[in-house]
C-alpha cells in the first residue's frame, strides 16, 4: 500500500442525538473522513434509531458513509450504508447477502489473520484489527505491526487499524493500514477537532 491512510471515525458509546451531530459536523467539515461508525453501548433499538437518524443527515450531506455496529436489520431499516460486525467472521456471509453488493460489510477480527481471511472470503469489504495500543477491544491481546505488514503485502482487501492509537502507533502502521479508526482517541479530549488533526499529522508522517 502506497497511498496515505484514510480516516474512519467511531462514535462515543453514548451520545446526545440533539447535540452530537453538530460536534461531528465540525470534524467532518474540517478534515477528510471516509466513514463513521455508530457504535453505541446500548442495545435499545429506539436509542440507536434516534442516533442513527440524527447522524445520517450529517454524514450523507457530506458524502461520508455511515455504518452501525452489529445491527444488520437496523442498518437496512434506517437507510444506513452498512454494518460493522464486531464478532469476527460471524454473520459476514448473512450480512453480505442481506445488503447486496452496494452495502458495506466490515469485520473486526482482533489479532487473527485467519479470521480476517475467512471474513474476506465470506464477503467483507474491510477487515479491522486491534487494539494496536492500550485499548480495550477484544481479549486485550494487541494486534502487532507484523499482522498489518503481512496483510498489506499478501491481501488486497482494505485493512483498518483501531484501538489505542497514539502518534507512535500511527506512524509505525501508516505504511500498512488503509484506514485508522479513531474513537476515544478523539472524543475523550477537550477539543476533538484538535485531537483529530494531531492524529492526522502522525498519519502523514508515517
């Protein structure tokens, strides 16, 4: 991979649908973002639907894709661009069949090359590995740089790096990752836009 990686944003686990769209819009208007993932901690369909409705207009007005974590049926019902599956290969084939060739199907595969290849064969549009730093994804095992290096050399399917992304991790992975997915790295700061711009500088330095 030779092109500079793209930015992928993950929402906070809880958000106010009345105020968060404006906060998100500020980032989307100031920096190029390829995709936003609605990743709420709640399983309440009404809460997810309200958030999705609020963010869909913000994203689509700016030609940014909006996917939702795990809720395939809601993705279809709410007119979102696809689904991000957090359980590795599970559900990828069904999601691909349900969403057709136009819908986005992403698969988080932790640190497993095998799961990544299996998800790709089942129809995933991208594979996500992580955490790469001190994040809380999966079982706590870290996705080392070698998995991204190997993937970029052997597999054409786009790969996303996520979880515990600091400047050092970003610079090391920039030659190999197609996307960097930022969540708490941005939203847990006092100035999310400044944080995102700083992380994007590291992407360019890689």
